[in-house]
C-alpha cells in the first residue's frame, strides 16, 4: 500500500509516533516486534527517515491504544500569525519575540481545545470599516454602538479582559513582555481575535491597551497591530483606535455626569477628584484628565499642571481609595511559566492520555521537569477520581 500522504512531514509524523509510543510506555523493540519490522525500521520511521505506511499506522494506533485521528492530530487547526506582522514592527527584535509568543500561545490553545473537543464560543461584533471623514467622530459613534450591542449602556468597564473573553469570545493572553510593548492584536478566521497584553503594565494601562486593540477588532479587523513605544501613531487607523479606546472606556455623557457629581460644591479641581474619577472608570489618572480636557470639562493643559506640581502618585491614590483598589490576579498568573487556564487544558489532555509529558513540554515550550511539576500540581490541587462531582452536559 502506498505511503500516507498529507500535510505532515516525515519528521513531524515520526515525532508524533515516538511521543505516542512513549505515552504508551513501550520500547522501540517491543513496538517493532508488534509491527513485525526490525527495530532499525521503527527508528527510521520515528526519525523521519522513512514514512510509515497506512497499514503500519493503523497497527501502531491500535498498539498505542489511541485513534488514528488522535495519533496523527491531523484535525488540529494550524494557525501562523507571524507573517501578518511583517510590516508592523518589522526589524524590531522585541516586537518579533512578542509576536512569536502570541503565535505559540494561540497554537497551543487551539491544539488543546481540538484534542479535548472544546468548541470555543465566539461573538464577533459587527465590523465598522473606516470611512472618509473625521475618524474621531466615527470612533465615538462605533464605541457607543458597541456598548449598546453589549448591553453596557453607560456603565464603566471594570474588567476589560473578561469582557473580551466572555462577551466577545476573543483570545486574550496576559504575559510578561518588555516594558516598551503594550500589546498585540491579530485576527484569524479559525482562532478569532487574538490579543496579547503586557502583565508588567498597571491594570488600568492594560485596560486602555485592550480597548485600543478592540478598536482594531471593530474597524481594521484583519490588519494586525503592534502597540509599542515609538510605534507609528499618525495613521488614521491608530488615531481611530486611540479615540475608540477613550470613548469606549470613558463615554462622554457618563464622564460628564460623574464629574458633576464628584466635583459638586468644589471651586477647584483636586487630585482627589481625579483619583476618584479614574478609579470609577478603571483608567489611569492621566487618561482621565486628558479625557476631561477633551470634553471641555477642564481647561487644556490641566494634566501638565499636575505634572509640574508633583503629579498624582500611587501613594496618594492609596490614601484616597484604601481597600477599594482591586487586586490584580493577572499579574500573579502571568508570573507562572504557563497560565492557569492553559495548564488546566494541558493537564486534562494528559489525564485523558491524549498527550505525553514530552508532547506537553513541546507544545507549551517548557522542559520535561516543568511539565512534570505542572501535572503533579494538577493532581495535588484538583485531582479527578471516581468520587469527584460529575459535570452536567
């Protein structure tokens, strides 16, 4: 029978076969004997020097106690976001590393979902391509429409990441990046919207970046974006995304109403006013003041005045807000080698025998020791046994 053809190279096919054999705890000699071939033949297959034939693959799948489809993982969605970023940050090594990280995270999540039979719910919002004319007015209108579409009204957005993940079905990853990189965005027909945010940035800045990338999701959906220090800001697309973020997070009418309420009876704008307003809308103090200036609620140059007179510090914010400052669990999760959600998916795939430790290590770009530690943690903290509660379909 003719050799199996397909998208898998002999090397990739050999690697899958080797991982499946190791997962089944069989030696090369035992597998070769069951296949009725010399051990050197099996070694050549696993090294990609000889492609296995269909009948051999069927026998190996039965021997390793996995389906042929799982063995080959041909059904896995293949996504490569990297070529889309060639013009965004081209030649910038740190941006290219961030792009590679986003690509590996999306690939790993897709493959794990595919193996576990998970169908991720997506809710792509209506697309609003940029039109001729004032992009700032378009951004304000589109931000208002998205708020209404999501049922937010004028309410503040207290968790931008959850909004993106739960309500829009976007793939959002919060990982540690170089300080100068705020975030990345790309869209793929299979994976959907994919966003990477910098865990080293304060939560309010990540919120702003997430809203900025949402602006690209709305307007220039299939064009990737890399937001980093010194990145181009003069294009209509970037001006739109920046304006969209401001309008989405701090709607004009809501800001005006809250501003009137907070400053009632006051003769001057104080740091306390700014701290309370920024906290109410989940944005930075600078972003809040800039928005007040833009809306004509305070005179132009107000933020510069505060900067020249000591700024508005984190310590001052803590004195005003105290325990009202929310925790930032994303920072803690980002300090892990593998995110909590990804480790749960990976550990479940291992528990079902769909992936070996070696496959997990390669998929998640960690070493075998770290893969073993992740599995041990899963078993210790969330072990599944016959007495565990059953999930309802």
